[in-house]
């Protein structure tokens, strides 16, 4: 790909486009970006490139002759190439990622003309320009910034400029969606943690999460783009249904904190339990379908210092019980085994308020439980859940827990005691 930029400020443009990724690509000969000084093609000693407009008005207009002579110079010897002359203008068509893909796909040589002052003589546009492009509905003092944006966005699509095409497939605007959120070290920054799903190495679940976040972000940030988006497949349609279901729920807008529960928290905990009980019942899950767990159970958990409440923006949004005492029934695990005979704590009773379901609060609950496990001096968490409780099983897997086998739990007389057992060994903090 060759790009010639006709400009009054070639040094400025060169300084930007010959650095970093594009600079390395140019050094390797993958792209050829040239900045040409329009003043060098004037026909007077003063190197005048502009004059007053006919009809009067403010400012000056760039003359057609220097522009055409400059254009003829850069086009010399390029006959037969697929080329396009583009004038960067606020009157042009809005520039999009699709435009960048088209220019990269359809042409070998682009000439970008940078206007200045009050614009350029219309006759040059009529005689020499193939296309006008605008960065948006605003006006710049010159076309250089727009030209650099076009050159950068087109060149990065040229094979070999980036390490792999995956570097740009999936980015914002590539397929009509915005890009998913990105994170790097540390895992926890100022109370904000990296989503656990990105840490567990399950690439299929990570890809699904990323696609869902692309859909969510586009819907929330660019409704105009979202309205034009067509689902790619049945999985997209499923993710869209999930997002619609989650739409009325609260969003996490600040760091989630947790603390030891107090007796005054019991009514709110029981309210969350009742909502969870009803949800489990609707899904025909034989768990929490009797009086268990009740206020007396939570009062005892609080007395033992094992019950904790998650708070967000003044709301008590979730709770969990974490016991540093080993569970006798866990010794009789079947169809598998625990990873090692090491001290552990047990995540017993946990639930998220219904208005926070799907918000990431469940993932925050797991992170808080892990923090508390470390506070107990333990690096292993074990937990059991009903064999039909797929949401809890998915949460545990996404959070790095591994299925270890089956156990029996007798805490709810008259109900199915079969449970699936999961375990997570906590890594040392970096």
C-alpha cells in the first residue's frame, strides 16, 4: 500500500506516521507513506498557495494550480495501479471502519489531499478528486489530522503491519459492534478486580463473555450502531435475550465492599433468601424449598463470625457464609476426590439480591469469599451445590473452581441430598 499525503505541513505528518507500528512497517517496505509539500509546486517566487475568494468573504482559498501540479507529480509513473484521490473535507461522507476496509481492499495507491485556510478551489475538486471523506460533523483548521487518521486506519489493515489479523478482528466497528473491555495487571486496582472469567483459562467461556460484552457495550454506548446490527448466529440471538432479561437490573457502578454481618442484617438476608427460594422453585430445583435456611441459622452464623454481607452504593446486595471449619460430609466424596489433603474453608450459604442478578455481583461475591478465606489463613475453598443448579455450577467454573465429585448433604430433611462438589486452590497474591 502506497499513500501520498499532499500537505502544507509534511514534517508534522511525517513525525506521526513514521513512528511506532507504522514506522516499523514502512522501514520493512510493507507500506510506503510519503508526505509531499504543496508549496514546492507553486508558479511564483513567493510560493503562494492561496488567494482571496471571488465574491468576497473571510480568509483565503487554496489555489487549484499548485494542488494539481503536486498531484500530477505523485501520480507520475503509477499508471495501471488501483488508485484513489481523496480530499479530506467536512462536506465528505463520514469515515467508518467499513470505509477503511474498502480502501485497503480496493486500492494500491491512495492520495490524500489536505485542505487549509477556507478550503480549496472547487474546480480542483471537480477535475481531480475521486472521493471526499469527513471524520465527522465538525471542522478542523486543516486536513492533516484527518489524513493521518485515514492513513493509520487503512495501513493497520495491510497484511504484515500488525502481528496477526486477530489484532484487529474483534475490535470496535469491525463487525458492527464495539470492542469488549480489556484488562491487564494488577488483578485488583483500587478495589476494582479483573472479571474472574478472564483468569480461569476457559477460552470458550471467555469468548462467549467477550461477545456478550460487545453486544452490551454497543447497545448501551452506541444505540445507533446497535439498531443496525444483525445477529450473526443463534448464539448471538441467545446472548441478546440474556441481555434483555438483565436490562432492568442494577449495574455495579463502584467497588463492592464486604463486611461481617450483624443481627440487624438478618431481615435483609432472609429477603434475599426468599427471592432465591422462589427462583430455585421456578426452575424445579429441590434446594431451599423448606424452612432452611432460617433466621436462627443465620444468627448462629453471625455469632460464629462466618456470615458476611456485600454492600454496593449503600445497598446490601448479597451475602455468603464461609466457615473455616471442615465439613464432615465432605470426607465421603464419591465419583472423584479432592485435589489434596489440605486445610480448607467451606462456602455454605450464598445468594445475590434479585435486582443484582446478572450484574457481576455473583462474581464479586466469590472474590470476597476468596479474600475472607485468605483472612482465615486458608488457601482452599470447597463448596457444594444442587445437581440441577446450573447457574451456580457455571459461576463456580467461571470463577476457577473445579468439579471434584459428589457428596450427600442432610441439611434439608425431606429433600434430595445429592450435591456436586467443587474446589478452588487459591493462588498466592502477586
